[in-house]
């Protein structure tokens, strides 16, 4: 492995640490010299120490094979951190809080008066064809009027340094446990750098998550009973479910561990008899939550759970129906949503987006597909989209037919040149593309993680950061300006 920052090249891209060959970007200008001073052998040894620590700590994620099986793999992690100044982060935090506040008002409006549609700001067609709008939630008033208590918004930086919101995840956002574990591993392998740079802490997230959930309790109690509802050990995010339950001091339960009694309250089966549950942090999709209301064959949920929620006897986080705002076409209207509910301009911009449901945008997208990224409304994890510059003519033709059949279901965006961070590879250090997922908690007050989960595309030239498709992660440091 060689460490020569004068040879580090990311031409035409914005690198988070390197401003120019041999010159670090503020506020981490000294970090390059510190890494170089370690020497290639020591840096490689510390990367290996991190890999060993991850295996010892049991930090895994699940990959599903084409044959239908599931494989647990060690979490892929690169030890060179991403660094962001606190001054920039203050603006990001304000923008995320603004965004989630507006989206919660939007969701609440959709399940009540639908003023935004009546006033002509949002086309009625969007709601009529929304796959995540739940008629079963109409008229429900969740605690504090909040629907999305935990949100993970994905941020990307373009080549000119602009930080954009790429998408919002308001159903069952995952990844925060890896953010916390990344920090623990980095502290192990770089203790001297922590002393020098003093990145702001993230380890208070479990207590903040518990406080957020406890604030939703329908009963006044000094210590409400909060549980984490998981689909079980075969879910790809089970590590996170178990980790957060353990860190919060809560019970990790499956649907069969709970029941709804005649008083419309939810109880957990324990060796001492039934124990009432106040708040459920559910990591199960809406359609599997309650077989009495949604998918009747579901074995993952709790019969009567929606009845208990309707009656105000239990709080659910995130609330059923919150995913209506996950729609990527709804995303394209977020600037209007913020202006409508808050009378403000958005602080953090959206990626420029073409709404295929609009005739002029549709014509442009069909003509320029080779230079665009085309996304269906409700796919996630990097699946189901067309990356125009990397596509074949046949793939574009197939996508064009799908778009013309259902324009409402598609948006298109320019192919951004995602920012990079130096990453350890065989033989040296090279730039790899990254995104960032901060987490926003909303209840009696809003809280934003000090940084978030930086995901990195470990394959050279790849823009796909998802772990299931070859991506990994880095620690994210917010450092005092």
C-alpha cells in the first residue's frame, strides 16, 4: 500500500477530505498528514484490526440470494473517516428539521382534510395512485400529531459541492446501528485521532430514541413499557432490531409475543403474566402489522393492533400510513410542501427532478434518458431504477415503454457525480463515492444525529452504496469549525 496524497486524483469530483492533490480540505487539513505519518504498513494493520473487531462484535448484515436463501456477512467498513465541519452541519440540521416538520404536517393533512389537494398544490392523481396511502388510517390522530417519528433522509453532494436531499425514508428507516458501531470501531483503531480532532458524539442516540418513543406513551408513567417489534431473525435488519432494543433496555418482541385484549390494550406475554405495552417501535411493514386489517395471512403482526392504535391505547412508531410521503414523486413536491405548510423556502435543496406525469417533463425524459437516472415511485435499495449513462439501448427502450404506460410512477434526475472520500483499497488509497443518511427523531421535540451513516461504494467507479449490492460504510465526524 502506498500513501502519497500528491498522487491522489479525483478529477472533476468533490472529495470530502482532499481539496487538491497533496492538500487537505478544511476542517480536516491535518488528517491527511496524520494518516500519511502512520505509514502504509500501520494503516493496513489498523484496517485489519477493524475487520477483526467487526467479526468479534458480531456486526453483520443479511444478503438474500437468488435461490431464496439468506447469508449473514460481516459489515464492510473502511477506517478513513468522512469529516464535516460543525458550521456546515448546523445548516444541515436546520434543513432536516424543517423538512421532517413539513412532511409530518403533510401526512397528517392527507389523513384528515387534504387541504393541500383542495388548494391545488398537490395533484389529486398522486394520492389516488399512491401505493402507501392507507385508507385505514384516515381520521386517526396519533400522539402529538406526529406520524414519522424516525426518519432517515439520504444526502448526496454533487461535483460543485452542493449538498442535496436525495430521498426521505419515513416507513422503517434502517442503518443507525451501523452508525453507532462504526464509531466504536473507529475509536478502537484511531484513539490518537479522536483525541486530536474530538468529533462530536453520536452515542447518545439510543437514549434519545427511547425518550422520543416514551413521549408517545398513552399512559402517564415514569418509565413506560416500550418494545421493539421485529419480523424475526431472518430479516436483513435483525442485527439492528436486537442492537437498539438492547441499547434502550427494551424488550425485543415478535408478533406472537403480543396480544390485544378486550379492553383494546396491547399486552406482552411474560413469565409473570400479561404486561401492558405502551409504545411499539415497529420494524415491520404496514401490510404485515395486523392481519385483521391488512394482509390476512400475515404471521408477523398482531391481530387487533390497529384497533388498539385507533383507540389510543398504544402508540406505534412510525405510525402506519407514514410511508405515503416515501413516494419518490411526492419527494419531487417537497419544496412546495415546505412552502405550503411552513411558508418557508427549503433550506436543503432537492436534486433537480423531472416529474414524468407532466407532459413537458415526460417528453424531455424520453428524449434525454441516456443522461438521466430514472426511478420508479416506490422502489428502494437501489433496485428498479435506470442509470442512463450505464444503460444499454435495449434497457432504455424497455424503461421508455414502462414510463409511457404509467408516467405518474416515474421521476428522473440528472446523473450526479457523487462526492468521494479516500478509501483503502488493495495497493493504496483511492477515491470512492459516498452518500450520507442522518436520522431525525420527532416527538415532543426534534433531534438530529450528529452526523449519520456514511455509505461508500467500494467498487471502483460504482455509485451504488447499498450494502446488499457491494457497498460499505465509514465513520462520519462532525468536528468543531
